């Protein structure tokens, strides 16, 4: 049976340069799991996706060798799997062991199991990329909810202890999570200044629960730098102080960052009320943000988008992912109360709410191309990926996960980036998001 598993994996990767990696990285898996009954049930797109996920991540291959139950689940997976799993995640996170050490390990194993499952279904074309990204976001929210509930309970709150609102920003707020995404979080609480010490202890403990390395690894990295006044500010802000800061002191870039903000754990009602109060006041005095957006975007390119050595800056470079971040956030500020805010404020939903139409659809199709490549690069590298380096050995594996050839990948990235930059430039030049509608299909597609 061990030989059978190896042959099945190689057959699934036939014609791909990844097939050469089977012998290099999968020996522990073949040795431990080759005789499992689930092996004979692995087939078709799920087998192909799993093979691609395993050979492009040594860590994933080693992990699956120790998780026979996960192999069983993979063997039974199909197009409906992620939707069913998403509905069960919150309950599974809550039903972890009572003891803290057992709970932290269980939450980490839940994340790793579900992430590998999602990668296999993504790489095999069983589940669309946007469904996979949404699923990974729901997974993060489930783990956040249980983590901060335990942090609060561990501090023996009294009847008058303030609730903590955990606000997700960026990818987790907009449910655009991918592999190895950080959790961009800010923390708010009710009550006056006297509530902050307790709420801060809850926030600090929750962050520790997420980031401490246990035998099962780390749950998530946490970035709280988007809080009022950044590192210099308090970790937790009261609702009243947050509204005051955002409306009277915050800079435009901070208002842009709020576009994808959403309360993802803790006191959801309190957090959403504070966010709504800020948005209502900002909308009442809405003005065009595009001159500042253009300036901020230019500075990012100058400081972080070095492509002189042949690297491909898919995030920070011209026409990269950040163009769409700025477009969606800028459109939200410009439209203000004239736009109905979507319940899940991803970039796609925000842009479609601000300026629906075929031009916006083309931009978002290009955005998905970049997001998919970025996600697969993150999977291979095991970390964030602002750019692709064709000189690195890993580039070949990224190509194999994304396209039939390097030439095809480069062309699809170039077309996507031209599409996005053309749209971004049209909007900042005219200082209005409805300039998107005037950009013709031929120009957007770089023809």
C-alpha cells in the first residue's frame, strides 16, 4: 500500500514539475499513512489538489502524516464540503477541552486541519478560490470568538466587567483571508476610562493565547498597529473615545483603514454601534479623498515596490493588490451616505456598492487573479508574499500551482495589473469613483 500511495500521488502530478518533489518531501506521509483505508478512496480532483498542496509545503506533508482522521475527511471531501464545515466551525471551536493547554492545542489543530483541507480543495479546483478565502475567514472568526471568550472567563469578570469588542480590519474584516494572513485587530470596550485596565488584560491575554507557540504551533499572528495612535496608543479604547478620535483627530489613512472594519468577536453589538457612529459622522462631511489616496499610493510604490531586480510586486507595485485596497476604501469615503454598506465589507462588495457595472466587474476579476496567486505564494513560502522572486527556487512551485507555464503566469499577472492600474489611474485623475464607468473594456484589458 505504501508504494500505491506514492504511485497515486505521482500520477496525480503527472506533467507537472511538482512530481519531482514527491520523493523529496512525502516519505514520512507514505511511510505512516500508506496503508490507511482512506488512501484507496482518494481520487480525482481532491487527490490532485492534495498532492499539489503536500509537495509544495513540507510542513503540510509532515502534518498530514500525523493526522489519520484528516486523511479520512479528505478522502470523503467534495464540492459541498466547505459550506458544511463553515456552518460547524463555531460549535467546534467552542467544544474544545476545558483545560487551557488542551484548548489552545485543539484550536491550533482545528486551524491546521481546516487550512489543509481548504488548500486541497482549492488546488484541485473542487472549490472556487473566493469560497476558500471566505471559509478561511470564518475559521479565523470561530477561533477568535472562543479565544477571547476564554480570555475573559479566565479573569473572573464580575457582573459589571466591561465587554470587549474585537474589531477585525483588512482581510479578516472583509473575509478575504488567505494562508498565513495576520489578524489585524483593534480592541474597543464600553464604560469610561476605568473600564480600560480590565479590558486591556482580556485583550492582552487573548493575543497571548493566539500567538504563543504550543506543541501544536501558533494559532495566528496578531497585528494591532491600526488602533488609535498606533503603537503609542492604548491597546484598548472605549467606544466614546474611539468615536471622538476617528471623527476629530484621525488622518485620512485611518479612515481608509476603517473601510473593511467589522466586529468579529466579543461585544458585536457595541463594536458595530461605535463603527456605525463613526461612519455616520464621516459620511455627513464626506469629501473627495483621491488626492490623498494618490499621494499615499505613490509613497507605497516608492518605498516597497522594488521591481528592478526582476521581482514581481503583486501587492505593492503598480496595478497590485493595494490599488484595489485604495480604490475600495476611497470609494467608500467618497460615497459616504450615498452608498449602502455591505454586511461583509470585502473590497469587491465595497466597490460594487459604490460603483456597480461591468468595468468594476473586470477590475474585480483581475483582483481575484492577483489574490489567487498571492494566496498560493503564501502557501509555498509559509509567510506573507508582497512580491514573487523568479530567481528563487520556490518560484517554480508557485508557477506550477498557478499556471501551465511561467510565460502564462507572467502574462496573466501583467494583464491583471494593467486592468487594475488603468482603473485606479482613471479614478484618481478624475477624483471620482464613477470615472470607472467611463473606462472602456479595451483600455481595461490592455488592448
